[in-house]
C-alpha cells in the first residue's frame, strides 16, 4: 500500500493506494467518529463492489445502510442530492454518521455535497473506483452538482477524512473511462511536474495496458501533486486554480454537448489542446510544445479537438465559469510546459481563434 497525506493541519487526511483495500475495514474505521455509516454508490459500481465493502464494514462492527443512485454525469443533479438527503433523514442519520462515497467522480461529488450540507456537515470518506476519481475528484474537498447553465456551479468545499483508492476497481473499468482518467494524470505533468510528464511520455502505453506498477506510480504521483497544491491553497484563492487547466474549455464542452455525451476527461483533453493553442497564440508555448502535448494525448487515446458548438456558444458557456472575475474570463494557461498560471489578459480574438482551431464537426475524435 502506498500512502499520501493531504496536509491541512488538524483536518489532514491520508490517501491510501493499493489492492484489496475495500476489504480493509480497519482503514475506514480509524477515520470514523462512530461505527455507523451510510454508503452511497451507483447502479454500475454497486453490483461489483458494494457487497465487498459493506461486508467488511459489518464484520468490523459498523452499522451500515446503503443507497444506490443512477449512474452518469446527467444524474449529478438536485434529484440525486435530494435522494441522499432523503435517505439520511429516513434513516435518522446523525451528524456523527459517516457518509461513504463508493464510485466515480459523480458519486463522490454529489455524496460529498450531501455530506457538506446534511446537518451543516457530517464526516465523509471517498472510495473512488475510476482512475479519474482516484487521481483528481476524490482529493481536495471539492463537492457539488451541475446546473443546466454550468458544471459544478453549486457546491461546497468539504474535505474527506480518508481517500481509499483500491486498484482492483480499475480491473473492471471500461477502456473509455480509463483513458478519460489519463487526461487528469497528464494535466499534472503539464502544469507543475515536468519530470512526471517525461515519465508519462515513456510509459503511457503501460498505463493504457493497465500495468499494475505503472498505474500505482501514476496515481501516487498525481495525488502527491494535487495534495501539495491543495495544502497550499485549499479554497482556490490562488494557486489551486491551476488544477483547472483545460477545464474552462472542457466544462463548456460537457455542458454544450449535453452532460454525459463527453466524459469529463475527454472534454478536459480537448480543452487542454485549446488552452495549449491559446498559450501558443499569445507567445508562451512554441509550436513544438503544442505538438508534444497533442502527441501524448493521442497516444493516451484521448480526443484533441472539441465538438463544433460554435465559438459564440463556447464563449457563452465559459462566461459561467467559476474563474470569472469582475466580468473578465480568467484562464489557466501554460507559461511553459510544467508551469501554469491564471491569466485574464488573453485577447478575445485569440481565444476565439484557439477554439476555432481546436474544435471539429465530429464527436470525441
């Protein structure tokens, strides 16, 4: 088992990465206030892993109830949030009861938001079952739901007490989902970790082939990078915004295409190319840098162009981005490979040109 700590003083918590962890109830029990929990999963993950987790917890003396939600980004909404709150109230869950999210990013985000808001905050544990969730959404305390006008626009910061990443769950992950997760892995190399990026360029085929040691290393390194950023800027008042590289464009793709049509990681990959293109157009990256990024994304099986929503539609959707400030769109761009920054001065004409250059009429290609 590999472990990484998110350093937040008295609210610090571990990320455990390894195989067979769903059966290690002692790891969860050590982070619970009382031996009582509600496990929230989804209709895809639950048949595979819910019984294993619940059996382990009950064997350790934990009083466990469960809730299974519909699967998919389209269900990251108020209805799912209400379903969790309804179950907590019907089961007389107390403020000390721990809410455990077993699933991908959607399950973790919605359950985390429910935990943040039920009785003004209850303990929360993330058990992510997708690569994207293990390297990104489960770490850092961002929770929330989508709105038809914007992704993740309704939510709260609510840190988990533990992240338990069982690599066994990746064995059943569809290939498309695995590749989508690699978009977030590659992001860490691009924004702050050139050494990791070089490793990815040498080993990306090992990751797509699901080689265990390569996956374990990539997940650990991604979590280390994210943990360091979160520890320095928990509520995204500055540095943490760089974790959104490619996301302003990517969120527009997800909302514009319809939630669930593009996976989050697929949209981030296309958004990464738009951000790289813009970084080139304003004179920061050279053409070889952009080609290098595109090559790695292609080798990972990720799209390098977004859908042809129309430039005006992209800009309209991006106007609802959380990084808007004083009416100005602030974008995460690359000063150079391995160094990201938030920039509010990109000319609109260049933003338009970058979108046009990196969008296409076909889906996810």
